[in-house]
């Protein structure tokens, strides 16, 4: 009850200084790049608090700040920074934790552009990375080097849904004075609170559940005040990957229904995952809250909910059979991403340029499914007719 009260406060009231704008229920959009001063001395004072009061929108903007307050409170963080994309948030967080000569331990198969950041970009600046199977603590212990300064997690991973024991990794990292970052896009701050488990920074693609309407690209980084202030003054201001006031406003609007959307998506998964698991044309479903998931116990321990994103492996003879299934789905757009109001499918075979190729890590019969807020029976009937087309 207290949690629900707190959530209602955050989503509908926190940060909204309605006395300042004629008690409008929906806040105005401060669509301005600059703020003016009544005197030179006022400007001088303004410069001293450039990141906390209106001066220039790459630094502080009231609409963006309102959003940041809500995100921080949701994540139990002292501070949240908002970026123009999830990748901008990931990059700012990672760059803040490394310098030339440092070593990063990252889980296998992180989000594709996170992988490219570590392997293509940071390697040019003398930062080396090791990618490990993050499901056992011993793998981290073996990978730690004297120059390891960062452990990067993503739990669950958003394509094959492996988990990491967040609390255990955070403890190990603390012992070795290593910074920890987790990509928490899948669970959102509503269903998983890694900062409370000892992680230093969480990053999210807000393009997914947080905004929830597939109409903006955005990202957030949640952390302590000390770290947040440093990243604001350094990575955020110099790389400049800030969100626009207009997009921040859209995200504030999207957040109003975060709980509602997640619950609906999660309830749909509760109905549809067992249905798919029992269907003869489905070989396997990868979903952390399924009792068949190898890390089900861990998922239940560290996540309060799971949403509606999972992958299925079809019992199909060939890629054309998979394509028949995908093409005949009426209510699942064929698209990347997830976390909006609409159901989606991402067929892994679209990554294949040859019908004879197979990548055992991401096999051609895998389709990632996302359940939106449509009625479960509508989605189930759609899946059933499509499975019959295999
Ligand atoms: C989409 C995504 C990102 C990148 O976010 P963008 O908003 O697309 O830049 C990072 N991590 C995960 C897990 C994602 O799904």
C-alpha cells in the first residue's frame, strides 16, 4: 500500500510545481534553448549553478529536470540523468568509469551497440574488454585483472534472457574496488531495483517501457548524487547527448501509465507463455518468469515482475516455415524494439542473409515476441492461427 502510494505520488505529482504555471495539471513544455537574466550580476550567479537552474538547455531545462526527478525516485536513486537515447546513457556511464589502460568485464551478448562501444570505440582509446558468461560468480572472479575498473551487467539480457546474480556481483565488485553498471531496460525500475542491491549505476533505454509509446528515442542513467554530478559536468555536458524538452514531456506523459502498461503486458505473458510452452509447434520459450527458465529462482528473487518480452524457438523445418508464421501474425508488427503499447515480433532469421546459415547462439527458428496492451485472448488467437501456418 505504501509502495503504491509512493508510486502514485511519483508518477502524478513529484517534481510538478503547479503553482508556477497556473495550476495546469499537465505541465508546460519549456521549449527553449536559453534563459535570460535581468542583470549581469544575476547572470554571474546563474553561472554558478548552471546545472541546477535555468541557463542553457544542454545543462538544465525545467521539463527535463522534472522528468529526472521522477525517474530518480522510481529507481531509488539520488539522481537521474536523461539522455537522447539509451545508447547515449550507456556510453556516458561507461566512459565515466574507464580511462586508458583500464579493463572492463562485460556479460556476453550485451545490447549490440554496447558491445560495439566496448569493442570498436573504447578499444581505440586503450580500454580493453573481456566478455564472460555472467551466470556464475566464478566467471567474474577468474576474469578480474589488476586493472579491471568496471563490470557491466545486463540482467535479463533482452534477446536470450540470461540473468546475473546482481547482489553477488555487486559484492564481489566492491571487494575489488570495481565500479558496476547494469542495463536495467528489461525490468524497468518498477520490477528491479539494482541500486538497492549495491550496483553503482543503472542505465535504461527509455525508448522501451519507460516512454512506452514507440514515439521517442531516449535513455536514462540513475546513480548517486556524487557520481551523477560528475557525469553531468563531464560526459553529459561534453558529449551533449541530451533529450529535447519536447521529448522529455512526451516521456513524462508516457510514465503516467507505466505501471498500468507493465501490468497488462505481464498479465498477458502469464496467459500466453504457458499456452506457447504447451503448443506442439513450439520447441522452447525463453522467459525468466517461466518455471522452465534455468534461472527461475534467481529471477523470482531479484525481480518483482517480468513484463511481456520473451523469445520462442519454433519447431519449423526451415526459414520459409518461420516466415509463414511471422507473416501471418495480424497483431504483432514485424519490428525491432519493444515496450510500447503494441505487440511486436523480431524474427532472428531476418538477420540471416543465407537460408543455409545457422548461428547456434541466435538460431533461425528464434522469434522474439513482445506482448503489448491488447487483450490476451486476441493475441492468443492470433498466435494460434499463425502457428497453424508453420
Ligand atoms: C534498445 C536498447 C538499448 C539502446 O537504447 P536506445 O534507446 O535504442 O539507444 C540499450 N539496451 C537495451 C537492453 C535495449 O533494449
